[in-house]
């Protein structure tokens, strides 16, 4: 196994492990900004929903990272371009999803 594939496999598995933790609703303090949010505002936010959404995103990207490693080995430049496009598109979708579903309740 080539070094690039091995690195992508290790990073992908580590990302998947974090994704599983987040999908379970744990690890909210790892989400950027939530750990510095004042407790009063954090109590109004759907913290568990935000954490689960980030976990699903991480699981999806773990699969992409592993696929990216195998695409590099097989010199599949079209596959790499598609994977990069999917990563960018899914990041935009995540931001929109979080913006809609994590609004503070008054």
C-alpha cells in the first residue's frame, strides 16, 4: 500500500471516529464556536442537533478522504476533481443546514 493511501486511510478512520462521537450527540465542545458561546445563548441553541449534523458531515467526509486516497493511487484525476467538488458542495450544504436548524429560540 502506498504512503498516500495509508495516510488517507488513517486520517479517514480518525475522522470517522470523531464523526461517530459527534453523531451520538457528544463532543459539542469540539464544534468551533460552541465552546466559547456564553452559557445563556448555548442553552437556547439546539446544541445536540448541531453536534449531530457536524457528526454526519464528518462521517461523510471520512468516506471521501478514504476514496480520495484510493483515487490518488489509481491516478484517477477525474475522480479527484469530482471528490474535491463534492467536498466543497457538502461544506456549503452543511453551513446552510446549520444556519436554518440551529437558530436560537427566543
